[in-house]
C-alpha cells in the first residue's frame, strides 16, 4: 500500500513536464491564431481612419505609404458634419434605429417571457420556430417583402424600415431573452404568484430587473441590426431625403467612377462611431447576456 501511494506522485511528476509543455504549445498556438485574426480585423478600420485624415491631393498622389498620413487634416469631417444632406442621413438613421430598438425589445421581452415562463401548449415548438426564422437570409425575403411594402404604400418612406427591421432583430432578441429568462429560478415567480402578483407584475418587478444584462445584450444586437443594415434601405429607399447613413454614403459620395475616398472614409468613421462607443461601455453586459442562457439554476 505504501509503495503504491509513493509511486503515484512519482508518475504524476513524470507526466507533469510533458503536460506543461503541451499546455504551453496550446497557449502559444492560441495566441498566434488570435494575433493573426486581430491584425486581419483591425487593418480595414485602421486604413479607413488613416484615409479619412488625408486630403484628396495626398490620396491621389502615387508616392508614399497608404498607411501613413503625412499632412493630417480634419477637412473631410468638417465638411460632412456641416453638410445638411449628411445631417439628414444621420438623423434618419438615429430615429429609425431608436424606434426599431424600442419596438423590437418590447416584442422580444413579451414573447420570451410568455414562451419561457407561462408554459402554454406548443411553447417549445414556437420557441424553435422563432430561432429558425432568424436563420432565413434577408436576401431571400426582401423580394416578397417588396410586394407587401408596395401594397402598403411605404416604398421610399423611412417608415418601411421601422416595419421591416424588427423582422431581423426580434427573432434573435427573443431567443436571447428566452435563454436568460429560463436561467432565472422558477421559485421567484412561484413565490410572486403565491403572494398574489399577476404575470405583468412578475415581468415588470422581478424579471426585467434580474434579466437586465440579457436585455442590454439583446438591445445592442437590435441596435446593430438596425444601424448597419444596407440591403433593405438600398431596395426600398430611393430619394436622398429618405436615405439612411449606410445607403446615403454610397449614393452621394460615389459619382459614376469618381470616388471621394477621403469623404467616404470619414463618413464611415462617423457612422461606425455610435456602435463602437456603445460596445466599449456595454461590452461586459453584452457578454454576460449572451452567456447567461447557457446555464440554468
């Protein structure tokens, strides 16, 4: 018995250097792969920022590195910020996104609470159907939706985006909220029901405060889906006064084969700023909301 107990630590000691080397190789391999992906993902934003700080003359010059700004200028940003047309694009994107986020989150929270906690017949089947709806590519839907929107008389009207963007955001937001609501102990709502609370009170007073990280995660996704959408605005909006940022940048800053690269890149930087700021301050909530549904209890 004593020999067996003394042999076990010796065997572990022999295996530990090999295991340590394997862990080191795995760690270095992970860091190397992540470094490659980080460089690949950061090159376009860095190039976009550098180009936005160049004048048209410097961009057109053949000499010099495209990654270095020799004479930085803010003229591109000043022109866009003071341009009434660009201001209109930005205003359209802001109000459409806000309305879409409010509408999408209201529907998603109510649907997720009903599907995850009220336990009516067919709730599991509907939950699966909600997620499968999100998997349908928007490029397959915009043609039949065009017929519906035309019948409603909303072609070339920004309200069409308020109607259509929730079809992109609600399924995924509902799926996130179902996972988060399911992770909340059932004892909470059971105790509230015993105390005489109804389901709307349970949702407002218990679930929404507890599920706030999940709500923030779903809200960020709804915001991103509405702010960065390109296909639907391109298909349904024609005039400049109705365009949003994603489409207005392409239509107004590209004239035939003439590309105003400095203005285009500056407009892209300004359009990317709101999502970047939101993700910077709410990243912890976003990660917590996405991972909370993986465990229950």
